[in-house]
């Protein structure tokens, strides 16, 4: 399929380019020391990860440890409540450790093993990436340092406990807003001192090249499975595919399976409390081009051009930028990026729980909320939503702050 001059038949061969750019977005804006480390990871990825031994081992891990493929569930009762559009969810909440994050964490940790590294380092917001990497580290016998903002540590206590039980060292980050951006800052600083013995396993399609490409590739299993499963269930493609977007790993993986199809793709960002700067984290909707954490993308900026304070009810979405490939797909018009606010999200959290017996992560509830809205607008057809994670980690927070609805 050709879209705005881009041939999506060969898209993955050309994007990113050899320097890690998706159009003008991406790249590697880092120190010389880290450039050497990134070059080492890039070379290893393009050699080790293309070997039949690596691929065979990763496939076995996905099948026998992660429980892949995860299923698609038809939301019959919710669909009936909303009208004639049929809603489906890709059940990444059933992936081992409770979210899509393990897809790239097992790949990155396996790469670390093949490279002879002894430690994995990462940041986390909602804690799902931290839990997934701690799981991968335990599986492969690696040391694991997870950097997490103190605000998120309080919001996501169950996941903090899980990381510690799995043997990870959870490093509390207290500077700035003490959320996801600051956790990334701290993790990058630590990695700069330890890159000879460690590998940085970034939690999304963010950061300097090759991470946006690597994470997308490892996460593409979600979209590849979903496409095959949906056609097998219904005999046709969905009319629309929806996924939440913070950094954008679950969306990048889901969209990868459908970019070359006549399917409408929707990325859903957190509007939070409203459109005022500081009240949301919708960078693709309200941001401008800028460089942070080693890559060029669309970001929310303050009056000095620095990354602006952001907010989201979902700890995994409160980041002031988004993956460079999402910025590229936005500019092309191939993916439409829109927003839902906290109230719509919490309503969707309870609605899905009570109509279908599935408690979604608050991050995923953003996609559910938008899928419900889309179903009312479309009138007919089908919508496939990526349910990127389960809501166990969020239950205490939701009940304390919103009560029972």
C-alpha cells in the first residue's frame, strides 16, 4: 500500500534509516562514550538478532515462558451496549507479568546475554516495564537496576513489591517531578558509567538509535499475531485498530501488523485534566519538535524550550515526548493521534471490568475509552483495541481516588 508517497510494502526495510531516522525524527544525540555503546548494541542487534539460534531461542521463550500467542477476545456485551460496532481486544494483559512489556524485555535481556553483559538497567513509570525487566533478568541470571520516580513508587506499590521479589534493585528518583522523565534521566546517567558491563533496556520506542527500532521490532509480535488471529476469527480485517500512546511501545507493536493494510489506526494520548500545559501528557497533539533523551521527536516544552511538566492518571503515559516513529506516522497521516481525559478513562476502566470481567491497566483504559467513543461514531464495522496490560497494579489507586462507580 502506498500512502503519501511511502510504500508500506517495503516500509520496515527503509525506516529507520542507517542513522536511526524516521524522516527527520529519531537519531542519536548522545555523548561520544554513549555513541560507542550504542554502536556496539546496534552491531550486536543486526548480527545476533538475525541468527537462527537467537530467533529460535526467543520463539521458544515466547511460547513456553511468556504464554504467547496471547488471544483476542470479542467484547459481546460491551458491543451490544454501544450499538452495532463490534469491539475486540488483543489480550496483552494475559502475557506473563501482565503487560506487553515482556515482549521487548526478554528480547533485550537475551541480547545482553549474547553480548556477555552482566547487568540490565532501565527506568519505569507504571512499573510494568520494571516488572518485565526484573522477570527477564531473573530468567537469565542478570543483575537488574530499575530507576523509578518517588511519585510513581507510591502510586504503583504492588509493582514495586513484585520487582523486589524478583530480585531487582529499585532505585528511587526524587529530583524534579519525580516521575517517568526523571527516572529516564537517572537511568541514562547510570548507564553512562556502567555501559561496559551493562545494557540499557529502555521501556518504550524512545531514546537514541537503535532503541526505537529494536523495541518496535520485538513488540511487532503483537500486531503480527493480532492480524492473523482477527482474520481467522472474522474472515476480514478490522476497520480500526486502537492503542494507547505514551512513549508508544504497545502501539508501535500493534500498528506494525497493520501499516500495509486498509485499516484506520488510532493512537490515544492522555489529555489528563485538560489541554492546559502541565495538565496532560499529549505531546503529539500539543507538542512541537524537540530533542530529549538522545532523540528528536515531538515534545511538550515549557517557556524556556525545555521538557515541560506533564501529568496523566496513568503513570506509564506521563512522558513529555513520544517515540520518533509515532511522530513520523503522525506527519504522514497514516496514524491519527487523538486524546481522552481522566474521566473518560476511569469510566472505561469500570465499564470494561463490569461488562466483560476484564480489569484493564489505566494506560490501556485510555484505548478502551477511545474505542468506545469510536464505536458510537462509526455506526457499523469492527474495532480492535490493544489491551496492553492488566489493572491489578491500579486497583488501590483507583479506589482511593475515584471510589466505586
